[in-house]
C-alpha cells in the first residue's frame, strides 16, 4: 500500500489524538472530522450488556440513513462481529469469502446511495 504525504500527516494527527486528554467519544468525533477524503463517517461502540453497538457518532449522515445503517449492522453484518472476536489485525478474507464480501459491499453501497 502506498501512503501519500498528506495521508501520512493525517494518520500522524489521528495517532496524536490517542495521546490527548479526551474521552473515547471525543476521540471518535475528532477522527470523523480529521479523516482525509471522507464523505461521511459513523462510529459505534460495542455494548456487552445490550449485545449491540451504540453510542454512535457520525458526520454527514441523515437520521434516516443512520436508522437503516443501525438496523442493518445490528442484524445482518457478516463481518464486524467476526473481526471483533479475533482481537488482532485481520483481513476480511480471513473471516469470509471474497465473493460474499463483494455482495455485501454492493448492498452497503446501495444503502449509502439512499442517503
């Protein structure tokens, strides 16, 4: 992977956020604003007690789209929980077939187009 100078600087700023005196939510909010070339952003935290993701922060996403996103990710996302369970950097293809990922990705793109 090739990282441009601008992307490298942005990545450095993002890592710097981790050293600042901010809550986890504040860090996630800042990350959304500091991502280079991001059209939109959403970040949720796993809630063990409720067995679902919550405490969302987002950027440039409508309430309707967030509701669809939340509904899909809570019930149909075939990737997130598998990656979360591994607790180590993992390629998506290590937890699901490439073809399945491509089909799921097309669904996610369609969801984004409804925004």
